[in-house]
């Protein structure tokens, strides 16, 4: 019996380690390619680590060298305004995450605590919207933004995703239902109105779920490509994912600048990675409200 348990535990650990390796290895290979000199990329294509690691690919992607030096390092000479695109991505993902999380919290609380005609029907429609693929709303949103005259602007980028998503409303409603009503009844006896109850009591008690929704929204919007490509084509509104695509398109068709592209991709992951590292514990703790261990 004990030997069977040990075998089962060993298989579980092996599967867990294999899953971690499969998940992390693509990122590792991206870093490895970014540190490889362009001239050695194909010669060392099977090596787990470059023979002569270099930071020149990061330096030229950041635009810290001229086009001649970039070509001498094996690049195509293409350059991107990495700082501007990073700021645009931060504004794009930050605005969506902040406003959407707050609006979804208000909607979730209303569906959990308030009683109004058609509440269950409206909530059912919102939940049903989970089954609608985002690609179906792409064209109507684009036509709306174009008719409003806000193409190539930050408001045009964030408007379709600014207020809510069905999953966030559903997720937060389920958490608000788990909050004891005694807390709110005590606040009512103290003369706290509904808005004060939501702002001063419910939101502070919901930091974990709110951080969860905020993090997932940031990650989703940070890696979004198709919508920013359609609406934010201008240089002043171009986000990082679109900028990396433009960088690749500027490379010669016969020899894509893979080392530069991988260096830019690594740099684009760093802000979200740091956010997950600093707030990851909150993300894990927020799962406890559902009873998961």
C-alpha cells in the first residue's frame, strides 16, 4: 500500500515538474535567443546556451545605437520607439484594468445584494455573453469607434473594454454573495448608506478578488494585438505588441531579425512579470474564498 502511494506521489511530482518545464521552456528559449549574437543564431541553434552571450540585441531594440551599429551587430537596421510603445501599453492596460475592475465590482455587488425588476434576467444575459467569441464583436466595435471619430486615440483603444466583462461580473458577484449579511446589517444600524457600505466595507473586504480580476485584465490587455492593430495604427497610440509586429515587418523577408524580435519580446514581458511577482501572493490568497486549498 505504501509503495503504491509512493509511486503515485512520484508520478504526480513528475507530471508537475514536466508541466512546469513545458510552461517555462518557451520563455527560457526566448531569453536564450535574445542573448545570442545574430551571426551565431543558426550555428548554435541546438545549444541550450549561446557560446558568446551578448546584450547588443537589447541595446539596439531600445534604440541606444545608430542604424549602422545595429546592422553591424546582425540586425536589419529597423528601430522602434520602445519607450513610447511601453508607455502606451501601460496606459492601455492600466486604464482598462482600473476602470473595468471598479465597474464590474459595482455591477457584481448590485446583482448580489440589490433587488430590482429583471435582475435575474439581466444577469442571465450577462452570463450568456460568456459564450460569445470576442471576434464577433470586433467589427461592430470598430465601426462604432470610427463613427465616433476616435480612431488612433487612447479613448478609441480602451472604450470597448473599459466598463465590464461578463466573467468579471460573475466572478465578483459570487464573492459578494459569500460575504455575511450580518456585516452589512451592522453597518446599516450605524447609519451607513448603500454607497458607503460598498465603498467603505465591501471593497476593503474584497481586495483579493479585486486584485485577481485586475491582474487577469492587465495580462489580457497587455498581450492584446488585433484590436490595437486595427484602432491604434498611429505612432502616438501604437502599443508594444503592435510595435514588435512592425519591427518584424521592417526586417528583410529573407532574413527576419529573430534575435532583435526576441529581445523586444523579453523586454515586453518584464513589466507584467514584475506585477505578477509582487502581487502573486494576493492572487493565491484570493482563491481561498471559494474553499480551495
